DNA sequence: GGTGGGCAGTTGATCGATCCAATCTCTCAC
DNA sequence: GTGAGAGATTGGATCGATCAACTGCCCACC
C-alpha cells in the first residue's frame, strides 16, 4: 500500500517510477532526442503504466502559453441561411488539434469592444484569436492590431491594405464570376444581381464579379441590380421588382450575394408560378445547408472553408512562433455547387 | 524608472501599488467581504489603474480547476438539416460565461473512445464535459460515468434509467403529439409517419407520440408508417411509397422525425405536382434554419435549445460544486413553429 | 486583569510543470 | 594516463495564484 491512488500522477511520480529525474521525464515529452533510446523507452513505459498526462495549468504557467485559441461566437441569427460557421469551426478545431492547440469559445456581448479580447489575453487564457465576423470591413481587426493582440483574420483588411496582420479570405469576385459563367453557358443573357447595400466591402467584391463578368461576356447590367438587407424578405421583394417589367426586359437568372437572398428570390419565383431550373436560373452564395436540402436544391458558390481553416492555423503557427510572415494575406478560390436551380 | 513595463501585472505588483499584501488583493477578488470597505476601494483602484487580470494558469494550478467546459464537435454532416447546434452552442457559451466558465472545443476522431475525454480531464484542461451527440441512446454517457468523468448530457440515458448523471432532454413524444394535434385540427385524418429505423431511442420516443396521439384521436396508424435512414433520399422514397396507394387510403399529412426527412418528403411532393399547405400537410422536427428559409417554409417542432443550455449549465454548477442532485434529469417541452406546409 | 473571540491583514508553503546552471559519465585524442 | 568535450542527468529556482496558519488589534465578558 504505497500511496493513495486518488491524486493524479505528476512528473515526480513518473520520474520515481522510472527511476530517473523529473527533468528527464520532461525531456522525454518535449525533446525526446536528448535521451538515450533505452531511457526513453523506460520513461515511456512508466508514463503509459501510470496514465500520466502533463498538467496544462502548470505547463501554461511556466511557459506562458495556454495553447488555446480564442474564437468569438455571436448570436445565431434566425431566419437566415448563415450557418456556414459549422463547417469552418469543425475544421478549425481539427487543424488546431494537430498542432497541439484547442479552441476556446467566448462571446463579446452586443457591441463591439476590445474588452473581452483583452481580458482573455491579459489573463493568459488564450494565446491568440481567430476573427471571423469581418462582415463589414473589419473594424475589430484594426483595433486589435493596434493593441498588439495576436490574431489571424478570416477576411481581408479591406479598409487598410497596408495592414500587416495575417489573414485568409475567399475570392468573392471570382465566385460570382463562376456563377455568371455557368449561367451564360446555360444560355442566359439577362442575369440579375440581388445583393447588399453599398458600404459592405464583401458585398461590393461579390457584386464586382457580376459586373465585370457580364461586361466581359458583352452583356448588359443595366436595370438588373437590386440592393438591400440580407434577409429573405428583401430577396423576395427584389425578385418581384426585377421581374415586374416588360417580358423582353425580364431577367432569366438571378445571382445573389447570399443564400438567404437566393431563398427569398425562390420564394418570389414560387409565388409567380415560375419553375426554377433551366428556364429561370438562381444562384446563391455560401452553399449553406439550407441550399443543399431545400426543394428545388439551390445552386450556390461554395467557400472552401476547410482550406480556409487550415490556412488560418498555418498563420497562427507563424504568428505564435514569431516567424515573420512574408505576405500576410492569402486569397482562396471558391467553387460552384451546381444543383437544380440552374 | 521602476520596472520594465513589458511584463503583465501580477498580484504582487498590485499589492505593492496598493500598499497591501498579495493575499489581500486575492481576497479583494475572491471574497471582497473580508476586506474593510476602504481597503477594498484602494485595491480596486490599483487593479483598474494597472489593468490587472488574474493569471488563469496560476489560479488553475492552485485551485485545481480550469473553469473550462469541454464540448465535442463532430464532423458537420453535409446534405442534412442538422444544424441545430449553432443555436445551442451560442446559448451554452453565454450561460457558462455568466458563471465564470468558458467552453473548449475538441474532436474525438471517428470512432467513439473515451480517450480524448480522459486525456483532457487528466491534464486538467477541463473541469467537466457537455455531451450532446446522444443520438442513439448514449453509449458514451455510460462509459464516461463509469470512469468518473464529470459531465452533463443533453439527452436522456434511455438504456439505463438508473443512471445518476445529470441530464437535460426535450420531450420528443410531446413534440410529435403537438404536430399531430395541429394536423388533426387542420382537418387531416390520415397522418403518416416518416422516421428512423428501430434501435434509436429518440426515434422511438418521437414515433410513440405519433402512435398514441393518433389513437387518442381515434385515428388509424396502419400502413401509414415508414422507417429508414435520416437522409433526404429516404424521405423522398418514403413519401412516394406512402402516396402510391388508392386515393382513399392516401395520407394527407406527414409527420417526420427530422427536418431532413421532411425536406425529402417535400421533394417527393414537389415531383408529384402536389402543393404542400392546407391540403397536404408536412411537419418536420428540429426547426432547423433550412426549415425556416426554404420554400415553402416548413412547419417544424422546435426544441427549446436556449432553455436546454441554461439547464445544462445549472447541472454543471451543481456537479462542480459537488452539490448532490436530487433528480438528475429534466425534460423540457418543445413547441411548434407553424409555417406554410401545414 | 486575564481570557477569549472576532476582525483585518500578513507570511511562508504549495500546486506541477519548465528553465537554468551545475554535475556526472562516457568516449576519444594526444 | 590525462584532459577535453559532447551527451545525459541532476537539484534548485521559478511562473502567479491560493491555502493554511499566524500576528496584531480591539472590545467584551466573567
């Protein structure tokens, strides 16, 4: 009856069991190449036998790094197809685990303040952040960068091309261009845009794909564009308005800035008794779950969220190792998921 | 030029600034009522002035609690409407923050092993877990409980009513009964069930709501039930099969075990040229985003995920305070979100 | 007047890992 | 045979908080 079994094994316990010192056990874990092979084996056995895992708090305290990455989750918006985070978060968690990190979730209340970020950083709860809600340019990126908070952004620093923080983004322009090409190939010549109000950089990026691509195909964009909020209702209203013209001016296809808007367009189309598909094309953006399961299934631009997550983690790695980043940003190409509405 | 400004303030720094001892500062944070009001104010000022937040690693090491809750995220399934986690996760994060905790995400690989859970617990990375994927009974709950891992489950221990771990669940039976009542009120008398294969406790619970409620209304269930996998395709196949009978035997409404299945049913209905709504009712389960934005919008049973999250956190609180739980489980009532398909 | 008790605040030890500098053990060259 | 030097291991100090025990101090009570 040696020792009470209740307390978890520590470095010292393992060291004693293996007949070596604490430091040797620590080296076995952190720099195994420093040990003689036979010693390493002996230590490993003791570790396995005792079921030892190093205490994170202790390691964290000493090394001054928690091996945690902060990710802010904001309130889920109802009635909108914006559930693309699921896919992203999962890959992010998987990728971070590969490099020995975990993801910590937090909320930041209603208004954007740096407080929660700084608090987590000051208390050494996380080593860095991943920013995702860079919807309207990213004001946060600016103030976080200014305060020396380490982070990688999913989204370009639109408003400040000189920003030096690492970021990853998806080429919205190219995504919409893909959609336009596809619709043109299907024979459409009057392709409308349903997007967001001016002021959103992402929205303008996506829209520019529509404008330039139509022009490159020698097609007109005039009287084919609608702008408003990112809601189902606006999508429906916009479609009604765009279709309420003389037959020869009527668009035969809609490219939308989001799946939410596209679903709104589909609703209008349904009310008017038109059948989406070859005759009337509709393309969304995000390839949300709703796009996949609704009837008719929505053709949509798919962001390579898995790749984005991997790149974000790569950026985090460089950031935390204080490796200088050559070019801070990376733009990835989306693909088109073709379904029934085109 | 006192001290290099780089390093973050610690208890000692604050203590010196306020002219008190470390412990007094610690007390100011953890048991303010131990201090004389004027001392408390003085310490508070120093804390604010220096921008001090206690180091979590150090606190964690000493108190043996990380104030982190582990939540496993599994691979997002494509082509299925199961995105109900978003809503749950957000409320969970918010509720845990209120009681001073944070949520840590992790994955458990493909097969279910207790390894990742035990590893996180052994290394003191988390204090407890929240289990959510208790889809088919919950095997994990059993082995986690057996190994003394503290957790609260979202989902009943169907296979072991004597289990003592805390859990929260939603009454699937009642949810489906709600759907049946609603359809009966709309005048339907031949109401079909599209659900999962036998062997899933949740599936049987939901189905039982359909069976007993129809019988209570004096309606028949014979030849009105289909069972299969939780996919869009099966929903479509099942609907085709159920509708392929003599007109007077044909169901006029479908209650489904999930939104995914309901979307499949809608697809079949669409192909057959029927219009869902008053004449042909379809009700799903989960009130997923897809249900909300698709056309026609799907009537669906809505789980009170916000309440569930709050209850889960309450359970965690009791668990971590070693407060004995009287009755370990709590069943919450779902509601019905009525939309166009009924 | 001595004891006892509550209040306010202090000090040293401790949690479990890693860092650091010093030591020990070889092997090999001269 | 000795010293250099790399390879492997050691004990002590440290990260920053909390715990436990202790010191004054003041007032009440017998």
